[in-house]
């Protein structure tokens, strides 16, 4: 089946968006998932027929900086180039900005380097009791 890509979040009305946040102890509900996509500066959806199979989102000040908090492809669709295509497309959406940052595990750094990004140092905090967004 053909994988399609879109930045049009109106499509969320028609798409099955279940199955994401794999391994999260307190995953966001579908309602919260839709809300975080709709609240994003830019997002790209990957879908197959009426099923969302991958997504990436960004938040931004719209002037200099953007952050990419979430990129996920459903396990059934891994290693088909969907993640790379989502990153390329969000990079295009953010090309007018100076800084585009994300945090990732060490093992994924080469993945992002192949997509034109640089290894960097970072810091973060997590409020685990807020993980579901509720
Ligand atoms: C990371 C992720 C988005 C990749 O999506 P994908 O569509 O399966 O990946 P692609 O098909 O674009 O790329 C496949 C390549 O990525 C590599 N890769 C995928 N996941 C990896 C991981 N966790 N660690 C290291 N390499 C990984 C594969 O080995 C493959 O390498 P190759 O091109 O040299 O053969 C997907 O594995 C995922 O959703 N993971 C869980 C969520 C996550 O970790 N998101 C990233 C947050 S920073």
C-alpha cells in the first residue's frame, strides 16, 4: 500500500491514530495526541489508507528556533524509510529558521547525521507524572 505524507492536520478527523507512544508507561490518549499535533508549529503525517503510520512534530517561536519533540513510526512500518522522509519534510517546513534542535538517544545520532544534522550536547528534565498530558 502507498504511504502518503501531509502537513494537513484536518486529516486527523479521518485517520486512525492509535498505536503510537510504544513503550511509554503512561501514553497520551488519542484525544491528547490529536491536541498535541494540533498545537504544534508544524507537523507531518505519514499514512497508509486511513491509518496513521508515522508522524513528526515541531514547536517554534516562528522567528529563530524550532524544536522537534516527537518522531515515531509504527513498529509494523519500521525500516521502510518513513522516519527519514518525515524528518526531511519537517526540515523543509523549518528551513526559514536558524536553529532546529532535537534530543535523542546516542544510538540514533548517526541516523540524524545522515539527515544533515550535527551531534550536540543537551540537557533536559522530565516530570514523569505529566507523561500522559492529562
Ligand atoms: C527511530 C524511528 C523513527 C525510525 O523510523 P523508521 O521509519 O523505522 O526508520 P527509517 O526507515 O527511516 O530508517 C531506517 C534506518 O534507521 C536505523 N534505525 C532505526 N531505529 C534505530 C534505532 N533505534 N537506533 C539506531 N538505528 C535505528 C535503522 O537501522 C536503519 O538504518 P539504515 O538506513 O542504515 O539501514 C523508529 O524506529 C521509531 O519510531 N522508533 C521509536 C520512537 C523513537 O525512537 N523516535 C525517535 C525519537 S528521537
